[in-house]
C-alpha cells in the first residue's frame, strides 16, 4: 500500500482504512438486505388489463376479517378506483374498497357511507374490519375510525375470488372487470383473520410505512403482503416501486459515538484530500485474506 499512502501517518491510515471498510461493509449489507427484504410497493397501470387474482379457501376468515393497506391513489377523488374486491357466488360486493373510499367501501355487502376525501398522489392508510362476534364493520382512514356499521348476523360468503387492482364483475377467475381500474400504488396490503382493534390499526398507521409493526400481527395473518408481492401472478402493467425509508443500515454513520471514536473532522478532511487511497478497493471484494492482513498489520 505504500505507493498509495506515502505521506500519511500509519495511525491515520489505519483509521482511514477502517472508515473505508466500514463504508464498504455497510454498503454491501444495505444492498443485500434490500435485495431480499425490500420496502417495495406495487404500482398498477390504470387500465383493465392490470390486475392480480386469488382463489383461496376463505374458511379462516368466515367469521372475522380485516383488510389493511397503505394506498396511493393517482386518480382524482371523483373517480372510482377499486383496489380490492371480493365477490362470492351469492354475495357480490362482499368486500369492496376503492382509493376513493367516499361511497366505495363495502363489507358483507353493507355500504360504509362516509365523506372522507382522499388526496391524489399521497400515501394514506386504510383498514376495513369486521367480525361476526362484534356484529360491526368499521372503516379506518389514517388510523382513525371514520365509519361504523352494524353488520347483522351474516357471515362472509365462501367460494369467492379476490381481485386486486380492479372492480371485478364475477365470483370466479374470469378477467372481466368494470371500468373502475385502480391505477395507483399499494404497500403492505395484509388480510387478517380477526377484527383488528382500534389501537392496533392506530399503531399500524402511526408506526409508519417503513416500520415492522405488521410483524407483531403475523400470527393473525390470512394473506401476507409478501405473498402478494412475490408469489401472486401479475397481469398487465404491474411493477415494483421501491420505497425510500429514512435510516436503514446507514444510520450508524450518523451516530455521534461512531464519529467521536473513529471519524474526526480532521480525518474526514484528510480522507477527502487523499481520496485516491480508496481506489485500491474499487472492484474488489472483502475476502478472508484481506481481513487477515488488516488484523495482522493495522490492529
């Protein structure tokens, strides 16, 4: 390394090298983590060809269900844009939710009338919940209940089909839709096999899009977002939309303790002046031989 580091004290070089390796290791960690567990939304084309459909055994949600998602509608608030629709053979509109929830939220065919306006091109959190035990359907917007309706003694009708991104005309797998395509984005759409509490829905919203709060409810999940994201067939124009979350693994670089102990302002200035030192690492991976060398000569 001497050709590259002439004029830099060995103690300073050790710190600079440690800082460079930290950046590389963190960068590798972020890249690998993002590839396996990304914070990813789904973007739906605003057409009748963009949809996902599932035919599942609905028995686990026959007596209770909650459908929750982060939703970004892209149409005007006067346009009906259905993002979730469950129809059954004898129960059309068993569950229907549109980006325009004003006038377009149904649970067990019951209309949850509300006056909630939903701005376009903004992320908002929506939940619709019901249970046979409570005899209530509740609609939530951004963590707050905006409508509650008595649901009577009915249970969810079995044998239907779920459509994501479209207003479905049928209870089977036919790709035949009314002209109310979603055309927006969904994130963390999960279906639960019980009626979530107001506290849970509120915390789901307040925790934010980038939180892992949903993991605390994994035992109650009927259909996970990961299943929709990775294991459900896509039709038409449906694409992954990466979501930028503040922090991630790079937070460590902003901890005062890290800077105070390892990276001083003088070292950063020296690092910028001697930036070519880092050129040695371009295109190289950190293997065992390099790690052994660093331990032997720089610790």
